[in-house]
C-alpha cells in the first residue's frame, strides 16, 4: 500500500497459482476410469473394475501402487469376461 497525498493506493498481492492436490504424484500411470461408474454388490466399479477403496486411494497412490491397482482391476475384468462365456 502506498499513499499519494490524501489518496491511498492499494496494490494487489502477487498471486501464485495453486499447488495441485497431491502434486508429488506423477501422472505416469493414467486412471483406468472410463466414466461408466456403477458399483456392484462387492463394491467394484463395473466400468473400470476397481474396488471402491482403490478408487478412493487413486489420487494419493504412487505409480507403483497405481500399477498394482490396474493389474488387480484387469484380473477382475478378465474373471467377469470368463464367467460370461
């Protein structure tokens, strides 16, 4: 803030862009979500085949954990496909 005679001039504070939530996590492993979100009786999404707890964990999971979640989802998907034959 500075004053010029009887006039007070305020200067806006420097604005920093907000730090993204969980910015320490690399986007190397993309989400398997396909926007067909429906949970079955076991709380598994019928679109991406992740368990609801895996979906909740996704944003804070590191790449290694994300790969494990994706592998488990793929196994669930293959199991459902085999049962459908």
